C-alpha cells in the first residue's frame, strides 16, 4: 500500500511560499516587511493628525513625534530581540546588533523603548500645549495596534514566526522554509486580533472620549495586545532553542508584566485619572 505524505492528506491546507521581496534594483532590495513596517508609522501619523485637529493641538509638532516613535521602535525592538532571545550570540558579536537587515525584532523591546522615548517628547511639548504623558500614551495606544497588524502581515510574507503543526483547514504549509506539514498561521491570528483591538480603541476615542479617563485606553491596549500574544504563544513554534521545554516561553514571560500593568492602569484611571480629552486655551494655540 502506498503511503501518501501527510501534507497530501490535508487537502484544505494552504501552500504558502511567496518571495519576501517586492522588487530589487541592483543592491537595493525592497521587501514586503519593510514596506508594511514603515506604512504602519505613516498611517499612524495621519491618525494623529486627526487626533490633534480634534483636540486643538498644532500638527506641526507631529513630525518630531513620528521620528521619535519610529526611531525608538526600531532600536527597542532590535535590542529586545538581541538581549531577550539571543543574548549570548549578540553579546559575543556586538557589531551584529546593528545589522537590522539580517532580521530579528521583538515587539516587547519596542514596548519598553517607545514609552521611554515619549517621555522626552512630553517634556519638550507637553507643558506648552497642556498635555501630559498619559494623554499622549493613550493616543499612541489607539494607533499602535494597526501598525502591529501590518508588521504581522510582513511576518507572514517572510514566512516566519509561525505556529505548530495543525490539521485545521486554514493551516499554512510554509514551503519557503522547507515545511511539508500545515502549521498554524499565527501571524494572521495576531494580525486579526490587533486589528480588532485597533477598531475597539478607535471606537472608544471617537464615540466615548468625553466619558473616558486618562490611562484607560492604554490599559486596554496592554491587556488586549499582550493578552493576545500570551495565548497565541501556546500554538507558536519556539523562536530560539532555549525555549524548548519551557512551561512558558520568553514572549509569554515578557507579556505577563505588561498585562498586569494594563490592569493597574485601568484601575488607576477609574480612581484617580484625569479626563481623557483636553481643551487648549485659545491664547496657547497661537
């Protein structure tokens, strides 16, 4: 009796193996991941334009915010990957930390670096325009899940960060990585979850802002994003060898304090939070 390969016995599985590159010109290689990564920040910029216009803030100070967010996200995510997932490798080859084009970014590192960088931005502009740190972080929390959605779609185009074998009909066979069995498309799971969180936070901002307190949207963001990440990690393949056999992997351990921090923020916002919206005095708008 002829034994068929397992993937031929799963007729509804999706064979997935597109090139990660959109096009190349000489030494310049344009990849889906890079385009989607940058697109998230550009779209976020225009979302912030709407926020600032609604609340009476000058859009001229948004360029500085965009550069702060983009720079801190890249630096933080790169350091997060190098120090959280492969510290022994990169500490013995520190020059490779700067080789971002080789791949390796961790969202938890960005989640640490971005708030630190935004503290400087608030010190520079907050007092002048009557907004504080939590006010800004709430709005960053609204726009960030959409950027996360695009980044996970970039991971899908790279055929990376996928899950364990599955017999579900939407399993992906990542042929670019030499896979022959369907795997959980965890990139899509996260992308859809982040998109839903983005929709929820946008709805809260546009429909319920006068009723909200500062810190509420940020708390929802932390619980939603990192709660999603925590549970999806159960069906995701280990990213690095040392995660093999761990009860919880590195992504889950890093998610737990952010989930708890989100819960604490919501409690704080209910008990002591200022109103989420601001009203800029006319004389300060000039």
